[in-house]
C-alpha cells in the first residue's frame, strides 16, 4: 500500500497545529509517515496529553497519609485499614454519548471499570453524573429526551450485565447541556495492599501480551474526537464511537485477576482512549523502557487492517500485559480457560523507542518520552469576562440585594414548594436509577437516592461511602468559590451517611481551552478545589479533564464533577436521611442566609435564566473552617449513635430538605413534620428556599436532646420541630406558611420527572 503524502489538510484532520507538526519533524529529524502521524495525533490530543491543563493540575493536593497511589496511574488508591485499599476514578464519555447515547454511555462504564481492575482491584460499585438539556426545550427537547433515555439505557445495560451495582450519582438539567450532555462514569474497587498492580513495562526482555477482544475498526480517532468541539457534522462521527460487550468484559475481569494472582504479570494496562497506542506508550514511559510490537500477531476481527488502524482502534474489552519472561505460557493458558485471546505481540527493550512492525515492515519508530512527558504543554491565555459575582463573592455595584433583585414575594410559599418538588433538578430520579441493578453482589448498604451511596466491605465492619457533585451554575457565577462549594457539598454528603471524607477524584468538564475566559475559569476552579481539599484533608488521587464541550460554538457551564469517597469504620453507625419515628426532634445545624440569587427557587419558581444568574448573581459565602467543624460534629453524633437521620440542605433549601426526609422514611406510616421557624429579617422565601451552604437537617429521640446539644455547642444548632404522622407543616413566627399532606407532596416529587419522560 502506498503511503499518502502528509499534507497540511491531513495534519489538520488529525487535530494537530502547523507548529505541532513542525515540532514532530524536529523530534524525528524527518517527516513522519501516516502511522507515526496518527500516533502523535492521539498522544498529543487534549484527551491524552492534558496539554492545556497540566500546568494547572499540579496545584492540586495529591498526597496524604492514606494515599497509596496518587494521580498518574489508571486509578487512585487509598488505604482504608487492615491492609485493605480502595481504587477509584471518574472519567468523561461526553462526546461519544452525544453522537451515540447508548454505546457512548455504555462504553464509558466499561472503560472506567477496566481502569479500576487494571489496578488489581475488584470493582464493587459504579456511579454516574449525568447532565442534559431541558426536556421541555422548545427546539431541542425531543433530542435531549432521547439522549437521556439512550444514556440511561446504556449505563444500565453495561453495569447490569457486567454484574457491578450502580448505586448512586446525580442527574442535572440546564440549557447549556442541550445537545452537549455530560456523562461522567465513576467506579470503585477493593484490593489488598500487597496486590496492587501498575501499568509499567518493567523488565528488559519481558514479553508483551495482547489479551481480550479482537481488534476492529471501531473507535478510530476516538481520543482525537474527544478533543474537538461539535458542529453540524458531529453525527457523522458515529464510527468513532466504540461498541461494548459487558459479558466479555466480565470474563476479562476474572481472567485478569486470576493472572495477577498467579504472579506471572509484571505490569498491566487498559487499552482505553487511543487503544494500543496509549497503552504501549504509557507503559513504556512509566518504566523508562522501550517496546517492540508486531501488529501482524494482533488478533483481528476485520480483514486488511493497516498498522494505522490497529494502533488507533479503540475496540473495547482489551488489555496490554507485560508478563515475566518464561511465564507467558501460563498467562495464555489462564486467558484461554476464560475463552479469551492472549497473544505475545512484542517485548520490552532497552532504550526509549517504540518500534511498530507490520508484515515484516517497520511502520513506526518513535521516542517514547516525546509522546508523553515531552508532549506540548500550553499556558493558554486567560481573561475574565464576568459581569456579576467576582472574587469578592459580592455582586457588582449596580446590582441590588439578592432578594430585592429576585422580587421573591411573587408566589405563595406553599405553591413554590410544590413547584420546586416538581422541578427536574429536585424531583425524584427513581425513573433513572431503577433501571440500574443496585443490589447485585449484595453489599449495598445505602441505596440510590440518598446523600451518598454506601457499600459494605465484606469480612470487615467497614463500609465505603461515595457521591458525585458538580454545581455548574455556581462555578459559572464564580469559578473559585463555586469549586469550593462543589468539594464542600460532596464532603457534606458522605458525612451525612456517617462517613469520614478521605479522598477525591474529579472530572473537569469545560468548553474550549482556546477561549481565554474558559481557561481563567479552569484555573480558578483548580485553586478553589485545592483550598477546599486541603481544608477537608481529602487529597485528589485521580481524575480526568474533558475540554471542548461545545456545540455550534456554545459551551457548557464549567462543570467540575467531584467524586468524594468516605470511610465508615463500623457499619452499625451508618445514617440515612429519612425520618424514623413520630415524636423525634428535628434540628438544623448551620445558619440560613439571604441566598436565593443562584438557586433552584430563582430558576424553577421565578424563571430566572442561568445566563441572568451568571451576569447578576451572588453566590452564598462559604466558610470552610465552619464546614469542617460541622462535619466533625455530625461524625461525633453518628459515632455516639445519637441521631436517627441526617440530610444535606442544598438544592431547594430547608423546606425541600425536610420534605425529602419525610419522603425517604421507611416507616409504614407516612411521616411528616411540624416545623416552627423564628421570625427574622429574612423573607419567608429565603427562610424556606435559600441555598446557604454548611447546613444539615438531623433528627433524634427527645431523650438525647441534652447530649446532642452538648456535642453541637461549637456550631450553629437549633431545634426547629418534630416528626409528625402524615402532615407537613411549616410556620414562621407563629404563622402557618406551608401546610399539606405529605402524601400529596411526595406524589408530586416522585412522579414529575417520570411524567416528562413517558
């Protein structure tokens, strides 16, 4: 086959700039051939090289007493005691999920599961953070709805068939995600400390094995596609979306874990983005060695595949293994038992070269470090184009106070509560998570729909809590402060189930890094995350950056998804958010401010658009030291078994939080609440629906009141009512503001989203 001449058009088609191409020529001392150009294009893509974000990511705290494996491997690993560790990570599959929602979301789940079991960990839980455009959008509502349904079906299909419980996550709707959904997949696995594996090509002369599914043409240029914005031609990129097989991946998991236990494996790496290219290059780079690979030996499911196609294919369910010399036959036999291909395709060599052969011809000869650590690194221009909330956390001088600006007294508070409970961002997401098997393997201790999900660690009393949070609107208004809120809410959510926050993974979803205002926002998000993670002692151990989330030139909200993992030392101390018994006292920890400006109340009740919030909104102030004290108080109360429930007070404010505690009750009788709030300078709407941070609603038996008051002495604490049967009532200053049957409110909350989707 004749090699095509590398023209400027071909370079541009590979998402390389003219300067980057000249740099490639300088590195090689010659022009690359097409295969070499393809390898450079994927390894230097934003998706693989982090060329726009690396200078900022280094500011995140990544070390701590529990950290075993920091960022840089397939997943982060932290110690949970007794020689047990958890490996976890969150990654994006946004672009593929727009083009082909079912397969895009499904293969996102498959990829993150492989990242976890590549570390030697058995996956025990999956979650997802999903963002879509409004389902009632005048122009794109139908497409937004079909994307949501396809993504949910794909996630459920892969996780259910693989046999991992999908136990939590979030679903958020906003105009900015129309035709540009965010699908962030999270997985967590458990591993013994002495059984962790790494993606390194160690040992000169060690054989390199290709294992798993056969290679096809699906997924070619997937990494490059994920480093470009969408336009009218995006749907033509369906061939770059991979096709997943969860049943085959289950076999791959078992075969890999068995091979790891055999002692025959030196290193192992998932063939994810950029397939055989990234796995071979990254393994060689981590070990400081070279590799020689013969593509003629690669199992193929299509005929006539070129070296270019095989190196760039992103066919799913494949791994690259470096075996210990002389034990390759043992590895092959293990995979054969599981009816999977396992073939020696190369070896580890001295030096710093990746040499690719095909049909006896040297198709590529490239320096490994030039593809990884020496890839382009940009300090892109940054600019501030915000009109509203600045670093001070205050509005511009021309803006009025939050409540005055919103004219909050335009609707009856009882009607407002019903409107909020029906809004897609607050209404029950049971239509989504009931499509996932959340109980497979029988370790799930707290089911989807809670502040955080909880999985038991078998043979111990420990449990792991996990949640995903990403307040895009907050970050759009004030990037640094919004990022602090994101980390704080995630930590608060795991605390509300009785877990000590121990570590973070993140997925940073942004528009084009070539826009100075996007890079300014990204940089500030890193600073905000760093400050909050330091305050909570939760290092960042893994993550992913997803840029170019734009469609037809319109970017998404800057959306950092925070995956917080927490440790419960004794499963008997797990807390859930539902009220338990009539007569229990209800208390609020934290104080309520006039924080309606950037809220669900402003959006759902008053119709304030996200753009209006961005231009004139004011974020609630957050005190990280107070937040940490509140976490410690809740954990103390949980450890002493003094509280019956705890629930984060966030979207929709206090009234919504208390209502959700009623709805989450497992009591045979429908529980309600009788709440008496003191009169104050706040409007009724602010008292009920403000989204002031660092607030948690708790309930406890009356006989524990004195002990609870003693433990909470160092934080704002007030008893605001009691659990009732059947009636939901809130009074302010002695005046009844909201009164309704709990069943009526719960029906609105439970059925609203499902009615929009069916």
